[in-house]
C-alpha cells in the first residue's frame, strides 16, 4: 500500500526545516569573518590588544587582571569560551577571546 502526500503535507514538512536555516547561515558567516588586527585603525583607536595579559597598565589605568574580551559586555557570542567571536564594537570582524580594549565592561554573570 503506497501513500501519497498531499500538497499541504509536503509544504508542511518542508516548512519544518526553515527555522534552522538562519542558524546555519549565521554560523557559516561568522566563521568567515576576518580576525581584527591590533594595527587596524579601529583597534588602535580603542587600544585593542590580542592578549590582555600584555596590556600596558600605565597607559590603561582602567585595566585589571582577568579582564578579556570573553567576559566583556560587548562580546556578542553565546559561547564565552570560544577562541574568537563577534564584538559589538568591531562589526564585520572577529576578536580574540583573550583580547582587551579600553571599552571593556564586565558582562553580567561572568
């Protein structure tokens, strides 16, 4: 006995997969973004460094040990331990989790 799917059933089955499409596209897009370099103008303007342990404390008196991009409010990734991620301050670029800039603000719950 063979069963035929109605047009409505077929459409319904195909629509079920649609919610996953933006997640796949966003993940693929994020992985293709370039990593921000510390010599880029935007990075220089905000004092971005790729390794927070190397921040010049005299030039950046607001810096405290333990601050890094991964625990900053501007970190735009759900995974706070990812090696790189999007930052609200540097659109179109990824920053290193271990990085730091002058706009660092503690993220709630970190």
